[in-house]
C-alpha cells in the first residue's frame, strides 16, 4: 500500500484520500490491524442472562460465539469447528448446554472445550488425538464496561479500560444509573447497506451537519418541525474525542430530548433530571436525552435520545451489515421502555424515517469512488479546524460547536495510526 494514502499530512489540512473507501488492500489491512486488534463490542450482558445463554456475532469478518459459561463468566470463541471448519452454532441467539457441529458431530461445552467426538461412538474406542488441543479458539481478551461486553483477538491490546481511556467519562452518561444499570430491549434488527463501514461510523462520530438537511423532511413529517438544537456557533455544543472514540452533543438537555418527541420519554427524563444531576453532575446531566451521536472506535455507534445502539460490520470494502438494538434503563417503567423501542423502530430501523435517509446517501457516496477519475479526487474534512478549546470539565480533545468535522478527523487519525503501526507499542495513546 502506498504510504501517502495513510499519511496524516493531508488530513491535517482537511483532506482525505477517497481510496480509503474503495480499495481492497486498504480493507484487508483494516481487517488485520483494526478489527483483529482493537476491542470490539460483542454483546450487552443482558443478552446473556444465565448459564448457557449465547449469541453469535462478528469481529471483523470472523464469526464468533459469545457464551455465558456455567460459572457465570462470559467466553467468546471463533464459531468454526477445528475439524473441517464448519460453523458449530448456526443460531443467532438462544440457550444451550453445549454445541454440536453439524458436519461430523463433534461437540463442545460452554467453555469451548471439545467434549465429545463422533469417532469414538463409531469405532468403540477413544480417539488417538489430544482433545485438549481441539477446543474452539477463544478470543485473546474479553472484558465488560458497565454492561457492555467487548473482546479483542490481540493478546497485546491494552486493557479495555485503557482502550476506552477518558471516554468512559462520557459513556457513563448512558451506562451509569441507579436504575439497575441498562439492558437491551428485546429483539434486534440486521440489515445490509452497500457502503463502506467507515462512512457510517464517521457519520455517528460527529456528522451533525447532515441531520438538519438529510433528516429535515423526516423530522417535519414526524414532529412538524426541523431538527432543533444544532448550531455551529453554539458555545454550548461540542465535539469531543478520546483515542478515536467520538461524541458530538449539545447541552440543551431534555429540551430537545429524543427527536422521537414521545411524551412518555420526555416526562420520564424530566421527572428524573434531579437524579441524573446528582449522579453525573450538572453538565453531563444535560447530555442525557440531548440530540447527539457517538462512535466507539472502530464500529460501535449509538444515538443518545433515540437510544439506538448498533455495530457496522464490514463485509468487503463496499458492503456493511448493520446490527441494531435499543438500550433502556433496566428499572425504567415498562411503558417508557416500550416507547423507546417503538420510537427507535420508527426512526432508526430499515423502515425508519431517518435510517432510510442516511442509507441512500452512504451507498451513493461509496459507489461514486468506482470511477477511476473520481477516485483520484480528495474529500474535504476541514470544517471547524480552528475550534479546539480547553474545557475545565470535559476530558479528551474538545472542539466548540456541534457542526464540525473535528471528530471525523480524529476518527481517521486513529484509523491511520492503527494501520501504520506494526504493534500496539507504536500506537500513540
Ligand atoms: Fe465439525 Fe467435522 S467439521 S465435526
Ligand atoms: Fe443520519
């Protein structure tokens, strides 16, 4: 790969090479150096309520099986049989005592060990090979942060807490409550977009600019007004980023809570404002329910307010599989949880008003790079290049103004650092 493609020189000037959205060798390097190396979101603990609970998901293009083991701990393994490679679990989620491969009948227990081989039944004797070497391949590290389960294939990756760094301060706006923590409301949706995964991730990292334009008609149809609360000059709105994790938000609080406009959600947020303030402090309490968007590097995004949580799973340079869930506070009233779930379906699902707006733009933006001449042009990421500030309360890199490209630049800076680094030691912290 040409070094100039990964250079930060252009990015510092606000330009990005279009090949990052198109070239197959860039994509393969992303699988190696980002998806096989970073901590990736694999589950919410609420999806694995008891021993034997499992789900299958993706870490890059590697299919993994995430399981609640008998001792209550969580394990994650490559979902591929060490015999001939077949998937050992073909379900998306469920409860099991173990997993039996459909090809030759080898069975695996909840901690991934090879429990039985069909051969012994067939020949009436023990196999000659060492079973202990033939379990499912586990991830290198697995850890949780306040309900969210992350895993990495890299034994040398820094601990999850260091990978998140000061971004945990912001994550707590969603995850830290005195209502029994959080959970995913029942069900999930999978859909496919013909776009590069980064177009979606960078949108959630900080693209407030598109909201007032792309989603204007959807907001008008749903709420009878445009998307409120976005202003590039607004001193009470920010782009913040830490280690490539990005959050853009304003401090209008419940005032513009949840573009869903559902009274039950707004009433719930208002009724609990004092408790949020006590727990999070006045500044972060105003982030609860304000219009904002987040991407945890590389591909785990959510929208506070709408509470849609999602992963952008890479399926080649021009295809992305989108998995979505809805996060709710565990002890919130059932009608509020239901309002959030339905609201997210109406806005951010394959048939939701806002999701459809975004998908078409991302697909066309990706597809444009098929043209060899178009691909030679660069893309502009220079908005808000003079907006960096020091903030007395907000950690990380802080930029003033919600309409900004600061977080997108931070996302691609981290992307470039990881692609260029041979080991974690070479990745700046
Ligand atoms: Fe799984 Fe043969 S491939 S038992
Ligand atoms: Fe959008």
